[in-house]
């Protein structure tokens, strides 16, 4: 199997945007207080159990890159590609591959639904922005 033809710079930019969005999304500016409270632990407990912050950040960045790469490969099959279509495909991928399966997991677990909503909303915005960026660079 050969690697799909994607614009690696667009994938990198999308990965950076996803990473930066996560920094804002989970900051005190937006959802940090609610997210921490819904996790059922103090900030200190979360920091202590999280491990190495640089490795966590690197892992989050790599996950964003992977998502952007796969979305870029998928967008190759949806021509003609516009920014609006990139956003729509990002949203549809989110619905089918993130929202639905994580909600099914949340239904059967002790995860508060508001916590699920904060996390999955971040994913939605990430996929839509990445779809728009990748579509823009695809022109």
C-alpha cells in the first residue's frame, strides 16, 4: 500500500492548529474549570497522575498530526474540494468516527455527559478547522 498524496505542509499547519486549539479549549479561558471539576479530581491530583508534561504535549501534537493526515487523505476522494466541503467532511468524520463511538462509551461508563460534551466539542471544532485548512491548501 502506498502513502496517499497529501500536502504535508497543510497537515503540519492543521496539526499545529489542533494542538493550539486544545491549549485554548482546556485553558481557564474556556473549559478548564468545568473539565477539572467533571474529572472528579483536583488540579494537583490531575497533574500528579498525568506524568511528564512535555511527553503529554508531544503525544497530543502527534495525535493531531495523525488526525490531520488521515483527513487529508480522505479529502483527496471528494472533488471538487472547497473550504465549505472540507468543513462538512470534517464534521461528518467527527460524527461517525468520534461523536457516535465515544457517546456509546459514555453511555455505559461513569463519564459525566457534560465531560463528554466538552471533549467531543473540541474534537468537532478540530475536525472542521482541519478540514477547512486542508481543503484551502488543496486548491
